[in-house]
C-alpha cells in the first residue's frame, strides 16, 4: 500500500510504502521506504504482531527526519 507523509501544515514530505523486514538480529522491524529509496526504520514488531509500538517509534523518526511538529500518513494511490 502506498502512503504520503504530510506535515502538520499539509506539505507532502515524501511518498512511499510501509514494509516489515528482519533486522540483523532476526527481529522483525516496521520500516518506511520513500520513493527515492531512503529507508526509515521504526520499532521492532512484538511476538503478538501488534504494530502500535513500532508505529509510534516510526512516526517519531519521521518527525525527527523532517524536523516538523508532527506528520500524518495518508494511504491511497500516490505516484512518486
């Protein structure tokens, strides 16, 4: 599924996709890959498969990456 990351001012900061991949330690990690190929790694997925905690970590990293007050992920058909 495709997503657009927007700032609290409504500016589209990036488009890309969410995915889960194993890290070097074998833990599954929630990540976002931008259309430019940059990967932002979120938190590790717990044994119960809940994505709430790794999603919060990913959002914190997205906010830090672009230096904005907050970000929103919008799902849909976005073209990069």
